[in-house]
C-alpha cells in the first residue's frame, strides 16, 4: 500500500473539519439522554450510540465518528468523571464505528471476530456506495477524478490506492474505514464485559445479516438492548433491503425479540420496546407475503409498487421515501435469493 491507514485517517479527520461540497461546517445536533438506570443514549444527528456508566468507568457501544467521540469524551468526563474503559462495536460500518481512537488511552475495543476481515479486505467487487455512487455521473461503477466532489475530490490521490485515476468501490470502502480503530479483543458468539459491578453482553446475531460482524449489545441489569441497522423502531427498512438472506435477517430480528428486555435502542431513530421489534419483523413478513403472491400471479415490480401500500405502516418514518424501494427490494430478494 502506498499510504498507511494512519495517514488517511488523519486526512479523513481534516476532511471532516472542512466544509465539503455544498454542505455546511455546522456541528451536528448532539444530545445525551438517560434511558435506563446509568444507561444513556448519545445522539449525533441521525446516529445513536449508548453507554453505561459505572464507578470504574464507562462501557460505550459505538463511536460514530471522531468529532462525536471527542465531544462525548469531554461530556462523559465532565458529567461523570470516569474514563471510557470499553468500546463495543455493533459492526464495522464507518458511519457507526469511526473515531474510536479518541479513547485509545483508556479503552479496550471489542468486536465480533469478522470485523477484522471487514477492516482488512474490502472485496475487489465492492460496489460504489453512498455519496461515491451518487457522484458516479457516467454510471461506470467507478469514480473518475473529474466526477469526484467533496472529500473524494480533496483526497482523490490518497483514496486511489493503485493510482489508476479512478476509484473502485473497494478503494472507497477502504478509505472510509481508515479512521475505524480495530478491536483489541474479538469473540465468536458472545462475550460479557464486567466493570464496576455491572455487565454488558455483546452478542453476534449471525454471519449473514447486514454485515458479517453484526452484533447487539445487551445490558441485562438495565433490561435494555442496543441494535443497529438491521431493524428500527417506527421506521421503514432502509431502501432496497440489502440485509442478506431473508431468513437470516428475520432470525436475527427474532433473536432480539427473545431477549428479556424492556428498552430497545437503535442506531438511528427512536427508543422503543420489544413490541416495536416484532412490528418491524411483521412488516417484513407481510411485505414478503404480498410480494410473493404478486410474483405468483406474474405481476411486475412496477405493478406491485403501485398496489402494495402497506397502509398500516403509513405513520412510520420514511414511509413515503422507502415503501416503493422496499417492494422492489423484496421482489429482488424473492426472485434472486431462492
Ligand atoms: Zn451498517
């Protein structure tokens, strides 16, 4: 590799501090709310982390990004006067797992073992995603320098690892992960962390849901669980349902439903309870059954998008943005995954 991850990480930090493209340099909305005894949710715009405070320090689930982590470190220090002792990762995705290096001096980092694979080996066929995909004006699946804007334009040559003048999905993915602090300890199925007489349990929900390393963080005394990206509370699933095989995905959600908890905190959106988790699973199952019946009688995706309205869920967030994409995603799952 012609550059080190550390170099790219420090540039990613610089990039995060500069106004990018037409975005503003404003700080995102941030807040801390107690959701159960000694358990807090911390918000950074649309993203959520949770942390448990004990006399001996804090167990933090997800670091989101460097700006958030720096802010949170300061807040925890001022409010509670104890350091972050453990960072538990829900999964490796850069928008939930960046910036943890801020806690390097006091914390041990823990993740499911597959996180190491995700951090080291972006697959050569990784497609362009997110902002990079949106900037791909000629639609060739690569980002040429002339197309790039924002962070990709500013640091193009750093992302362009093989210096061929265009960025592959793998190069974009690797560059995005540059500021993700790798775990010190990994586990296979589950691991319990004990601190100051309290416990947090991190549980892998399956190899094939959302990412290979997807895990939930369970706080047994607080009767709470933190879960990210594979379901949400009062909100439609994201776009075209790229969560992995349908049964694996549903089983991961059912695994959460089997926990003995009262409080469910997700990585985006609202705090809820197990009835919200069940409602999200039922949404997916009802969508599956309606789309399957449509496929059975030979309906097209467009016809199903027009007729499957999922009315009982019209009050959920993102209903108007994602309903039609959810139908399309389910159509694809049922015709391609079988
Ligand atoms: Zn994710």
